[in-house]
C-alpha cells in the first residue's frame, strides 16, 4: 500500500514538471541532429597484418632455456607493434612524411587497432578518403620500420660486441699459431706425437735387428766351431796315416832298389783326401768366422744406433710439455675464435631477419574508401532521448526536493 502511494507521488512530480522532460528531449535531439547534419563525413581505411611464427630475434652468447610458446611470442609481437603504431614519435614522422596540418595526437585519435588471432587490424578514420588511405599506409609503414629497428637492436648490439671480441680473438689465434710454428721450426718437427711414435718404432726395429744379428752371430760361431773341429779331425786322420807309414817304414824291410818315392809312401790317396777335406773344412770355418765377426761388428753399430735413437727420443719427450702447452693455447684460441665467429654470424642473420623480414607482414594493404562510414544519427538520437528523459526525471525530483526544503524553511521563519 505504501509502495503504491509512493509511486503516485513520484508520478505526480514527473507530471507536474513534464514540460522539463519535453524541453530537455527537444534540446538534446536538436543538438544531436544539428551536429550530425553539420559533421563532415568520416572515411575509414583498414590495413591487415599478420604476425609470422618465426624464431625469436634474441641472441645470447650461451644457451638459454625458455618456456615461452609460439602463441605468447605472437601476442608479444602484437603488443610491441601496437605500441609502436600508437607512438607519438611514429605519428610525428607520418605527419612530416605526408605534410599533414594536424598534430600527432589528432592523428592517433583517428587510429584504432584490433587483434584477430595472429592478425592485426589497423583502422584509420579521416574526413578525406585519400588522406585516410595515405595515413593508414604511411603510419603502418613507419611503425613497421620502427618496430623492426627495435627488434634488431638486441642482435645488432651483440654483433658489434662480438665483432670487437672476434678481432682480438683472431689476433690471439694468429699469435698462438706463430708460437707453435716457431717451436716446430726450432726443433725441426711437425708433429711431436708422430715423431715420438716413429722413434719408438725405429728403436723397436733396431732392437729386433740386433737380436737377429746376435742370433746369427752365435749361429755362425757354432758353425765355425763345428767346421774347425771337422778340420782338426781330418788333419788328425791324415797325421795318423802319415805316422802309420813312418812306423811301417821303420819296421819293414827296404823295397826293391830303384823304386820311386811315391811307391814307398803309405796310403797316399787317403792322406790327400783327408788333407783336402781339412782344407775344405777350414775354408768353410773361415767363412762362418767372417760372418760371425760381421754380425759382431753389426751389434756394435746397432748398440750405437739404439743409444742415439733413445737419446733422441728422450729429447723429444722433454719437449712434450712445451709442445702441449702451445697446442692447448692454439686449440683454445681456435675454439674461442670459431665460437665468436658463429655467434657473429648468428647475430648478423638475426639482425637481417629483424630488419628485412620483421616478423610482421602486410597481408591486406590499405585502399581508398569508396563511401563514408554510415551515419549513427538514429542510434545517437535514441541514446540521447533516453538520457534526456532520465536527466529530466532527476532534475524534477531535485527541483521538488529543493521546493519542499524552501517551504519548510519559510514556515520555520514565520513560526
């Protein structure tokens, strides 16, 4: 019951000042219609870009593990490009390039962006269709150049740093190569490991040859001894025959007179056989003795050669520490040089990728709009009507409240 009473009270207040509602409605609609009728037409030009899912432009000297996904990389690229697109620096550059008579803030007021997946939609509004197309094209181009320069900053700075280090590393490598080459020239070696292995093989070969010569010497000595013994036996047989002949001559009677000396000799053929055999054994023994002496002499030569090669091997081994130090220094310098060379190459490619490719490409360039943007007068009129009516209700209640307060104050003064 109380709610119904309050409703009629509110309705009477609104009805009492209904003229205020009509007045505000007419004024609001009049203003909206006049502004809409006198406003210049708005032309809209749109550029559509796509973010490419390429490798990151970041370059580091050492490996890093990141958990970012392709989608997050695309979103980051969209945010970075949007900031570049709405940058005052880029806007002033566009104003200067096109010779516009507006400020950067005015240009940015007519610019809006929206993201659709991996696409970026850039919209420019202007009162001239050609200007809308020109601003959209030039602003996007300047933003792309600015964005690419920013993306290329990291690899460019790293490349400059690595290039400076690469020059120093190249000189260090050349100095290490010169030191190792000087060491090799001074000691007349190319590879100390190969020289050492060759000397070890040579010493082993010489020792094996010495052992073989020792065996051959002992064998020739044995053969010589055998043939000397056979010579002695043959001479002993011949001497025995000669002694037996002498005994026979002394005990027997003398032969017939006039017989030749050969006929008186005892077993002359057998004695000559043994003498010849003894000479043959002697010749063979002399041959083996000569062979033995030759091998004995070669043992002396082998001993000298083994001692010389062993001393040379010892000298080579003494050079190992210096050679290895120089070789390690050269290997380290080469590793550093090629590592920096790879990083410089990577940074150069990343810089070119950021500057030329840019990770963002225009898929739909701006075009000249054929017609202005449809007017929103009806929507604005409806919104204005609703707002003006609500405002009139609020003003009616406010005026009624102030009137009641004034009457209460007047009654208080009169009392």
